[in-house]
C-alpha cells in the first residue's frame, strides 16, 4: 500500500477518495524545509552550499510520513505540477533520506496532475517519473538569489535608512513601479481644454447627440479649444447655422471573446469585478482546485486540452443552442516564456456544472468559480456581430462639422455570457442611434441639455447656448492613474518580472512591510517605501532595473529547462552584487541623505508661486530644508532644528501629513500635525521651559481636511467635566488609547472607574443622567460578567477538533476565536474576507506560539531549580 504525499489535508482527502483503501494519502502541509533566517545559510565561498532545516511545525508531518513508510515501503510524491511543487517533493525526499526512512530498496516516484479528478489522478498514477532536477535547480537558484539579496542588502538599508525594514529582489522592483507612478502623478501639470456637443433631432422627432469635429473649416483635435473664450465662439458658430446630415455610414464588425484564464488574468479580473486582492484570489482558487472543481491555478498557459474544448462546445450547444457554437473550435496559443509553468489554462473540470450546480457555500469560492466558468464557456462561443454607425452632420458653408457615433448588437454571441472588465473607463460610443438618413435636416432639439449643464457645473465649468441645445464642457488632462493590484500584475507581466506563483506574494509583501498602502483599491507608496526606492535607484540601480530583473527571470527559466547551470548564474550575480554592497557600506548616513536630497530635489522643492527659494523654511524663514529620516520613513525638515520644528512629508506641501497652522488662541499658535500615531493638534511649539506642549490626537472618524480652530480648541480642552456625581467626585470624558470613555472615582474607591463610549461624539455631548447610568452598570459588572455575548462579525463553521470558529470584533481589532484561542487578523485583512482555511491557519499559528512560550518558561524554571540544588549540595 504505497504512501502518497500531497501538500494540504484538503487535497489529501479528495485524492484519498479517488485512490481508495489501497493507498495511504498524507499531507506535508506545504514546504517541510527552509533556509534558517540567519547569516550563512547560503555560502558563496562553498559553491553556494545551502543549509536547510525542517521547521518546528513540519517535524510532526515528516514523522507521520516516515512512520507510514515503516509499514509501506513505497513513496509517491504527488505535489503540485510546478516549480514549487517539484521543490516540495525534492525536500521531502531529501528529508526522509536523511532520517533513513527512505532506504535503498524504497521505490520513490513523482506524479503530477493538472486537475484533481478521478480520471486525472488515475492517469497520473500510470505515468510516474523521477523528481525533475532542472526544475528543482531553478527553485534553488531563486531561493539563493532572494536570500543573498535579502540578507546582504537589508542590513545596508537598516544602517543607512532608519525605519527601512528589508528589500526583496523582485519586491523592490515592484515597489519602484508604484513609486515612479506616484512621482509621475505629482509632477503632472493639468492642461485645460474644452469639448462641444449638440442635442439634435431628426424629422421624426427622435433625438441624438453629436460632438463638434470641424470648426472654421478645419479639423478640430481634442486639445484645440484651450479656454472658455474659444469654447463660447464655437458654441455661437454652431447655433448660428442650419445643419443637415451629410453622410451615414454603417459598417459591420465582429468582437471575439477573451482567452481563458491564466494566473495573471484571473487575478486582474477578480480585482476588477470583485475587488479581490491577489492573495485572496489565489487562496480561493487553491480551495477550488483542491476540491476538484478547477484545474491547477498557477499557470502561464492559455491552451485547453482537446477533450475540454469539445466538452465546452457541447455545454454551449446544450445551454444556448447551435447558433452560439462556432464552426470550428477556438485554439489559443500559449505565450509563456518558460515551459515549466505553461500548464493548461484555468478552467472548470466539469463544464456542465455552473456555480449554482455546485451549491458552494463560501461566497468567494462561488463568485470566483462563476467567473472561471463564464470565461471558459465564452472563450469557445461564437463572435458577437455588431453594426457601427457614423453620422456626419455639417453646415452648408462647411464651417461647422459634427459627428454622431453608435452601434447596434446584431448577435450577442459570447457577450450573452461574459465580457472582460476594463481597468480604466473609456467612452466607446456604444450608444444606439435612431434612424437617420443622408440629406435630411438636423434641427436643434427643444428638450435641450440644461440638465447636463447643471450637473457639469458641479465639477467644472460649462457654457450652454441660449436655445439650450449646444453645450461646451471644460476638461483637464488627467495624470496616469495609480496602480491597482490588477494593473500592477498586468504591468509586471508585460515587463517579464515575476512568475505566476510569485505575483500574489510580491504584491502582499510590499503592503505587509508598510511600504505601500491600499486605499479604495489603489496602491499608494508610503514615505518609507519612496525613500527606499530612491536609495536603491541611486546606489543599486542595476538590481532594481526592469530589464535586468526580466533578464534574470529568463536565465532562471533557462535553468528550469536544463539549458543553464544554476551555480554559474549565482556566481556571476554575486560577483557584482557583493562589490556594490561593499562600496555602499563605507558611506556615512549623511552622505547617503545628501545624495538622496539631491536626487529628489525636483520633487522635494518645486518652484513656489511667489518665486521665493523653495529650500527656505516656510515657518522660520531662515532655515534651509533638508531630507531627513526617522523610524517611520523619510521627511523634509528645517535645518534650524530644534529651534524650528517644521516638518512635512516628502510628497510636498499640502500632502497628507503636512503640518498646518489653524489659528491663534490666547497668544498660542494652534497647529495640525501628523506623527507616527496619526494626525494631532498642538498648542504652541516646544520650548526649553515647555518641552511637551499640549497635544490631542484626532478621534477616529475625524478628517484632517475638516479640522479648523474651533474643533482643535475643543480637543485641546479635554478632558471635559460633565458634572458632579450624586455621590461625590467629578465625572469627566476624554479619548484614550482604546477610544472614547468617561471616568469617575468615588471617595472610598482606590482607583477610578472607566466606562467606554461607543460614539466619539458622546465625549462632547453625553449628559449627567446617561453618564451616571453607564458608571453604575460598570461598577455592577466590572469585568463584563453576565453580559450578552458579542455577535460574531462572521461565522466560519466548526473546527475539525470540534467547536465553532467565529470572527469577532475586539479591543485591538477583529480576531478569529476558537475555544480559548484568539488570533488577531493580519493587517489589511477584512473580517468579511476571512475563510475557514485562513482561520484554521491563524489558530494553528497562535496555538504553536502559545505552546512554544510555555515550553520555554518550563525550561527556565527547571534550570533555576537545578542551580539551587547544586548550590545546596
């Protein structure tokens, strides 16, 4: 009875069901070995020898496999069909050989399958092979490169840039993309332009819109109307002339469906349609794969197996009819650069079952499966047939010309099922036009455009003709948009940076390290992320170069194909990289800051409107501004510190975090500033006599933009005295580290009693009656005993060992609770995004940490007792 090893227990359960009692299926729970996180784990002096160790959590899983091999002396490695899966199999074989669980007579084989279905698993068992060493060597090269960069470059960052955490090889390049896009946005200067349109009417009373395309007999380009004067003249030119239809041209057009999903396009589309992050998408797809519902989800391939193509065509015919099935199957050609990850596309394993048929209870799985099913079905459907119409309207003197465009869907084809989302909204002129004939007059419509004009004036300027039928709209050119996770993955793919299995971890890592934050699904660089990028661009430019990183990826692909020696690749990389590390290590922090200050000068010190020196401190008027660093990142500060305490973020004046003078009160300046714990208001500036002037943090829900002098003085006046308690003592309200509260101490009490308030506004509004009532409740029930249990934010289901798992809201934020284990959610994870599998992992990690702490404490106590006994003896 052979021992079959896969990565996860969910996958083991599914495969065990297919293989039956003749096999023992166990899970390795991912990688069983890794490089110890300390210097020397990769030794460049010893041909890049790598020291591996079995993790504490993995030892019990390796032991379980070893114990099973005592009974069944045959091992089948059935991990995922990619480089990581190959590496896990290799690690298992090495670890089991080292502990002598694999003997000379132990048959070891490797099988792979692209989908966890009964047929796929059975077929894989018929075609065993050995571990693919070129794939393993590509993994070893990648791990060694990441280790050498991380453990040699990160210490340089720590020493030269306080607050910088670490720099990853590919993560740093990804961060550069985001930072450079932000700098483009900051340097962007909007340009004004105007567009003009008219609401026209056919002789049959049907209305349509047309935009101005010719003026004074000349073609009008997008930016030609530069101001309101030119726009108003254009409006008058139109209304002063009679217009007629000069031509009507209708052209047929076909629209073909998008190719089936590969890893990057799945991540992009899940982000566009559902706002799902790359990590969330891949975690959800992993569960669908392990349940046998979809094919393997880490792939660069877009081709489909022939049997899958035919099954898809049959499903289309059954559901939508023969008209939706094209005459011949659609064949999609792989564009993968490396064959080792060019598996089949991501598709359902059974095309006859849609999301409703599967009856999935997890919302994320249901949405993602539905997306994959629709994309796969649509890719084999007939093209949509459209008719695009262009109508040219003009005056008899040829001075004015307008154009109306629209389209009609003659046959929806694949669009009946699915259309790919778009990253940026564009005007496709998809409106349907009424019946329009050449030569007929185009009158101005009496219904007019007054409503559109009123709406347009809310965000800019608009000029409406007297007859209400012609409207000129003001526009400004827009900066390039910030990256979303979808557009960032798309850009990385275009540049050849990263591979399918790495996209999610790359995007997640730069957020976890607080180099980037996500706001409304857009990625914005933090100050520390920006300063790290500028540092790397100035001192390690080659290693954050797009072309260099892409070329390195191609060389790693050559290793996986067996065409390049991985140690030779590492040797050439290390020779130049170690030299660059040595040169930078000799620099003083002041030299680094001066170099960065010079490099960032155009962004840090842009010209001021009044023409004054942008380097002069706007607060004291004498000091020179310089780039400085702190634990929280880079900032611009006055050279006269500590006499002048002016600071602002490197994004520039007026950016988030900039200090602002709100006004004066009793001779003191009242400032709005930002610190490491967020925005706050401050009375006056530090002096030798008053080193810590009064401050108050902005409560949750208070916006910096809405802060004024009155609100600041209200905050600085806290604590607020509500009134005298009936039994003596003053009741006061204030904000603390855990939120708003009221406080009171009776004469006989040794400590004050605190009662939390739900609404921050209650600090300023709560009255005596309510305050006394809350304090009485708190005194009667100081620890919350007998209180109604908090309602879960999300119920996840039962733990395999019994007991309900829920997501709750706590003092320190949302957390997962199972019995006595509370595990805080990772930063950036919303309660609604937590899945049962994610919760089980968090609980296991928390339990492991608790167990480690207990053991350490026990050892320490035992050591003390032994020492005491020894001294007595």
